[in-house]
C-alpha cells in the first residue's frame, strides 16, 4: 500500500512516499480502506518531535490522524461493524497513520460515517470534533447561558467548537481576521474580534470558559477574561501534572510537566480561575454523538481545500502556513 512516512524527527522535515505491507489486524481491530483523510497541526508537531517525550514514536512511521473510509476486514471479536460499512474516526495514539491506503484501527475508535456527508467532509471532522466535544461537553460541561471564548474561530477546531458551543446554549466570542468575520458569524459567533486590530482582553470579561489554542502570552491574557471560578482549557499547552497522571507518565515526566505549567497554574490561582490542558483521545461513542448532530444539520463541516493524495506534503505545508479556513482534506482514493 502507499503511505507517506516520517523517516526522522525533523523541524519541517520531508515526508517520503513509500510502499508498505498491508497492516495486520488484531481481534478487536478493523481494517479500513481510507478514502479521505485530513491534515492537522498535530501532524506537524509529531513530525517535528514536539511530543516525542510522551508520544515516543519510532521512525519510520506514517503520519495522519483523521479518516473516512470503508471497512474491508473485521477482527474476530468485532461485533459493531461489518465489511462494507462506511466509517469515520481518529485512531488512538500509537495506532495512527492515515496518510495511507489502509489502516488497522480499534473498532472502539470508529463510528458510522454521517449519512449526509461525503467521505472528504466526514474526514474533516474526527480530530477537531473530538477536541471540541471533550473540551466543551465533557470537561467544561457548558450550560445554556454561559459565555465561551473560542480562539481562532476560523480554524479547524474553532469552526467546529463555535457550532457546538451554540448548540449547548452558550454565548460565543471568537477571534479571527476581518476577512473571516462573516464565516464565524454564520457559524454562530455572537462576538467577533479582529485579532489584527483589536485586543480581546479589553473587550471581553466575565467569561465562564476559554478554549485556548494559541501561544503562552495569549493564554495568560485569556485567564484575565474569565470570571472567578472560570476555566481555561488549552489544547496547545503547556501540559500539566493532571495530564501526565491521566496519561500514565512516569514521575519524572509528571514533575517536568509541573514545571512547564507552573507559571500559568500560579497565575490562574491568583485570579481565582482554573487551568487544564487537553490532549484529545479517540472515542467512537463520542463520534456517534457528533454524527447525530451532523445528520440533524446542527454541525456542518467547514472544508477549505481538498488535495490529491500525491500532494499530501503540500497539504501539510498549507496547514502550517496558517491560511486555512476550517479543515484541509486529502482524497486518498478518487471518485468515492
């Protein structure tokens, strides 16, 4: 099968197109013929080695964290799916690699593809959908009437999170550029801040939740727009000891992550607010919940561009440029 491989950890390193053996499946796996995948900044960070302390992948490995495709084989213990089912998902850590024709995935990480979406549209959703769901619905438990600030509203996570937050009944503020203001308003944003000309810290106050996806300086400012008892969830770091504990990392790594997040946690305590780091996990049950919202037209995918499989490195470069509105998708098998 064809696959794009990382041969060594390297900043902005090249991907190599390789021919690899067909993956073998375990009893609780399914083999998926991938029709479409999507690109995430997580792919860049893993290739660059940013996460190798707690995700120590051994090169060569295949990149890619989103898929939509058709099941071509099922493991002996799999009851929820059958050959021919159209599915979508985000494979769990250490089993990822969707920049390829085929992948072996735990059945528990998949859900049936939303019936009203193309393969390309479905492939755009799993990672960003699970990230938003776990932040807003699971961790923050957003309730009607609350105020939520979602940074980078025109990005992959942002476009999904705005729609989900509105569905949960929140008032939503977001940052974006002026050219994307209409897009985020159509998605449901109530307050739109042009990050190039306006300072969100001077415009926002009394928020229940911030979903941070930007740098450390932006995170520090975000703490100050929260009301007392409010929560800042960061998907861009720094990781904290609670994450290290949940991930089963050793005491040394837990100590290191305590140091990395010490400053922001101290600032949060002074302000009477809370801080949490989120590294999303695979979850087929949550994908089924998301699929039901998509089929009800509550959530709609936002796809910027679709690249052919042979242009996968170009797709990754485009995402790294920061110009994408919504998700960047790769068609692995044309005509499906």
